[in-house]
């Protein structure tokens, strides 16, 4: 045993409390989505499934969900490409300004979302608007990609550092063309890092609201925007509850996917 | 029987429309163009996508053949920007957008004879400064509401008749007062000062010069100490009143109804002696409308007694259409919202965006909304 | 490792290439500089031109002003916005409050994260239990941000879960406000702290943990002097998230904070409500300076690589 028993007991105690802290609020959301009351009150006076069926039938929710999926998919693909390219450049080459890059990459996620959002909004207004490109799905994707690059970058860089270059060199020495090496050696080595980075990027984008608010066009609504707009509207409370609970159940999907696709389930959550 | 009545009223409408259009110029083609693009506040043009049971857009499409695209505007600024793109036929504009649209040439004067339902719209909403210019109507009134004074009737006795109950530094209810968390609430303080400190010379709670503005801010800074909690979302107020941590403050009628509906706490509302702030929305026709006839049909549809009743009840405001009061699901709805109460409506100062141009001959010496926002930050601390 | 990459590029392909793709890749593999330029072009266009360019556009506006007559941005130089921000005490109060909340959230999440991560990384025999624990801990990371905020609203509401649970004990919920905001933010960013710390623990060899605790029956001493310094980069990496995400949040405050104002609310209210970009941009300078300063300081510790 690595850790003395009495220390371990303390650790288990702390962890148990933390798990309660993490999961009780989520459980409350689930239970509350069956609350019969129109106006929130705890404990629920009665249980009903009507908010769930109304949430499922709700077209606004459905189209917002579709918008979110479109935006997150596009941002993820772009982030995978850009993040991987940057990761290769940083870990395979030495060049002037190399150390600055890791800072620049992390900046969009480290700076407050409102700063990123406001900056992009100001820039798009002055550059894209005159070109006739209005705010909409396209600008949202541009914004989301900016802060998604970092998670792909971090995962790929870590993997490249771990595996080194010996396998690629060996492949090249054995006469493989660069493309063949990339396909048969490099990509399989990177696959789980790409999956982890991609899932995280998708999650970040799917969940984002601040940058979205500033880059979204009139009429376009992602799911978080829908929730936010309806959270404070009379009569919509119970449906928001059901949507919230539904999203909670849906959030098991990426975890499950990451566990399935990654060889080491413990590192499934990837690197932030 | 119900169905017959509906049919009869439809036939009546059609007949009136025919007669009216016959009276107008013979060259005017009133045929619908098959499509309509409108910008609306959330809740004004429900097509069943929020709740399948809440839908007055689909019946409109079936009746007129105008395929309707609804765009939700989140702020008045956004609505103005969208209207200027020229892509839309109309908008449900609030008082802080209407004048900008009228003087910007973005909306056209409305031929009210082409909107038969206009005749029976509340007279106190017609030809008002925020929806008309040069004696012409620039839109069709839709609905309105007041920011009323609400109190817990078991705790607050006697029933208050003045806003002093929330502004007096020695209010009996200090610590249990609520106020609306938005820069526009400064106007409520200005309105109170307008009536209680005539020396300040406030004529319009939205056009304040620096001295008047500072007085309103000072009043709110002092009120801050007595505030239990501010409310921004309606649920904040419903919760705090339901729990008893707030007992008096500014409210929307919807909030009072929700609290009342729970049956735990009894509340009453009033427009106090000083009057109240409020909102009034107007359907306006774009000057560049590609589907003006469909927009006319929409303006008539949305102010028709039944539909206007439906919208008003869903949104929680007084319908502009006087005949709507016969069609509300809740028969006391119009009384609750004072929909037909002329005196009540006259005591409301409708929300507009404060601008540097005072608009009353004083020139550009008024405090604009950017400074209202900064002041509000300072008040909350 | 990077210089190795350069040399390995030179001797890669021996057979004659055919096709455009092969020719290009070969040419590129012969010329590492060109390959690097190609690799960097797109990401740098994105991050430098698009992102840093946008930041520059915005900050340029901070020395302009909105004309109160026309509502248009006036492009004449003025320090007025900064002057207002520095002289008006309310902005100092809010900035101080925000930094305090960010510090509390960061410290609390570090204190919670270290024992949990230690157990996850080194205290479990079965890898299955470990995987389950990792999933259980990172689960809220995947739940929607607003849903989590909403959950805490339900918890802290005057008629919420806390009040209901505390009532029999004679207690009351503190209600929505600064406390609720701090707890909600702690909740939101906690996994961002636990995961890097967990990764840091995982990298430590088991023998080292073993030896540390064998030092002589004073586990706290062993922990403090041997283990903690080794996982510090992980803690610092996590603190980048907990600190700067707290500094930039304005929505959670709106959901669970009632009228509480954090610094990002000042920025948001001026741009989102009043449309005053110059003032909002000037206000945004403060959190940006704090975060960039923190990042630069932290970069020396190598924590950026442990993100």
C-alpha cells in the first residue's frame, strides 16, 4: 500500500464529501424537472412528466439543439486541424517565438470570455460587415474555434512529447513515404489524444454562451442561448427545467464515448 | 355555438374589410404577397414552437397565405438595426425604438383604414407622441403595462398609495423593500421626485439634466440601504415575496398573479398617486416592406379581439384592443390589468431610452443611457 | 527533441515519389523551414491575425469615446474612460471584491483537489474504481454551464433545497447573493483544478510516494515537504482556470448572485446594455492585465505545459 491506512481513510472521507457536493445539485435538477408546480418551490408538491413531453415537442429547443450541434462540430473540426498543426510545429521544431506560441494558444481560454467576445464582435463589425458577412452561424464558429484550439493542442503536444520521434524515424528509415508514415504510424499514435481533444473541444463549444452572445446573429440561437433567454421568462420555467435535466442525461454520452474510444479509461477525460 | 360566433365575426371582419378597401383608392392592391418577415419581442408572435398550444401565427398563415418568418429581437437596439437592413416588413417596437424608427425614415405611416380592428383600439393609445408624427399614426398599438407597486397585504398596512413607501428613508418596511434591477429604474425615482420635489422641475422622468439626474441617483443610493434584494428575473420577486423576505416594491402584474396563484401569500397592486413607469408596444410597417399587404393583414390579425386577448394573456399585459376583454380565458383579466381604465393608462410614463437630446427645447443637456448604466453600477456598489 | 525532428526530416524518403501529394510531401520533408511555415501559417493566421488583431481592435477603442449626442463612437484620443474607472471608487470596490472571490475559489478548489487527486492517482488498487472515480469527478464538467448555475439557484433560493434541509435544524439559506455566487463558481471550476492535479500525481513514481510516507510516520510532514512541491505545477495549472474563469464570469452572478456585481458585470453592462464599447473596453483592461501577468509569471514554473 502506497498511502498509510489512516491517511487513506481521510482521503476517502474528503472525496466522499466532494462527490456529494458535486452530485447533489445535479440530482436536484433531475428531480425538479418532474415538479408539478409552475413556480419553483422545494420540495416538489407533486410529480409529473408533462414538462418533459412538452420540452421534447418544443420546436425552439430542437432547432437550438441543431444549431449547437452544427456550431460545435464545425468548431471541433477546425480546432483539430489548427491545434494539431500548432502542436507539431511546437514539438518538432525549434524556432524564434516558439515559447510565445504556447502562451498565445492558451490566451483565448484564459482571458475572460467577455473580453474575447467583445474583441471578436468589434473586429467582425469593422471587417466582416463591410464585406457583407453578417453575424450568424459562421461568426459563432469562428469564435468557438478560437478557444477550442487550446484543448486539442494540449492533448497532442503531450502525446508527441511522450512518444518522441523514434517510431516515425524508424518508419522513414525503413523506406516509408511521409504520407505512409503519417497514416500508419503517426496517426495511430495520436488517435486517442485527438479523440480526447476533440471531445473536449466539442464540449467546450456546446456549452459556451458568452462568446456566443457576442458573435451570434439575430435570430440564431444555440441551446445555451435558448436556456438563458427562457430562464427568466414567465411560464417557461418548468420547460427549462426539463431541458436542463435532459442535457444532464445527455452529458453522459461524451464521457461514455471517451471511455470507449480511449485505451486508458482513467485518462479518458483528456487534458484540459 | 362558439364556432358559429367565430365564423360570424370573421364574416363581419371580411365584410368590413371589403367595404373599407372599396372606399379607398381603387388602384390599391390589397392582395397578400404570400410571405411576411417580422421582428418581434419574444412572446408576441408564437407559432407553436415554444408550446404547441400557444399558436396564433399558423392560423394567420392559413387564413391569409402569408408565410410568416418570425425573428426575435432581444433589445430595442437590435430591432432598430434589423429594421434598417430593409429585410423586414414590420416590427413590434417599444417606446425607446419607435421614435428612432420614425425619424430615421425606417417605418412608414400606416393607413389605419386598412386595419379595421384599429377602430376599437383603446383611444388613449392613439396619436400619442411615441407612435405618431405630424398627425399621422406610425403603427398599430399592441399592448401595454405598468410597473406597479405591489405589497404583501398581510404585512403592509394600511395599503400604500404612494411610492414613498419604497423611497422614504424611514420606511416602516426598510430591509424588506424590493426594486427592479436595471438602469431604467432610475426613471421610477425621477417620477417620484417629479411629484414630490417640484423645485427640481422634472417634466419627463426620461429626460433628466445633470442636476435632476443626480437627485434621482441620490434618492436611489439612499434607498439601497433599505432594499432587501433587487429583482431582475420575475422569479426572484416571486420567490422573495413568497418567502416573506420582501414585502413591498415595484412589480409587474404577472408577478403578482403568480404569487397570488400559489395561494401562500396575499398581495395587492396599485398605481400610486405619483403614477408609474410602464411600457407600450406598437406594430410598425417598414418603409421598405416587400410584403406590405401581408403586414397590414398581420397588424389587423394581431389586434383582432380574440388574438389580441390570447397574446395579452400569454405575455401578461393589457391588450390594446378593447373588444379583447370578451375573449380572455380569465374573465377578470382586463380588470386585473386595467385594460379599459383610461385614467390608469394616462398615469403611466412609458419607457423610452434616455438621450442627450432632451426633446423639449432644453437642448442636448440631458443624461444619456450610457451614463444611466454607469450610475446604476455605482448605486448597487 | 525538436532538433532531432529537424535532422530526421532530411533523410526520410528514398524512393521516387509519384503524384502531386507525394511530390509535395517530399519537397516539404526536404525543406524543414517550409514545412514549419506551412504548419504554422493557418494557426498563426487564426490566433495572431484573427484573435490578437481583434483584441487590438477592441483595446484601441478604449481611448475613444461615445458621443453622447449621436450615440456614435468618436475616434478622438481621450483618457476619460480610464480616468472614470480609476477615480470612481465603485470600480475599485468591485475589482477588489472580484479578486477576493477569485482567490477564495482558487484556494478552496486547490485544498479540495489535492486530497481527492491523491486518492484517485495513488490510493486505489483497482483501475476500474479509479476510472469510475475519474468519471464521477469530471461528470459536472460535461453538464451544461447554465444547468449547473440553475442547480445552485435551486439550492440557494429562499424556497430552495438548502432552506428546506436546514429548516428542521433552525437554519436558513444565506439566499442568493455573494455566498451563493462563490459556491457556484467553486463548483463550476473545481474539476478544472482536480484534473491537472490528478495528472501531476499520476506522473510521480509510486516508489517516491512509498518512500515519502515511509520517512517516519509523519504523513503530513512527508506530504508537505516531498509530495506537495512535486504536484505544485499541477495546482498552478489548475489555478489558471479557477482564477481567470472567475475573473471573467458575469452570467453565474446574474443567475445566483441577485444584484451582486463582479467585475465582468461592469464590462457587460456597459457593452451589452448601454452599447458603450469604449468604456467597456477600458474596463476590460484590468482583468486582461491580471490574467496575462499571471500567465507570464506562471510560464516560468512550466505550468503551462501541465494544463
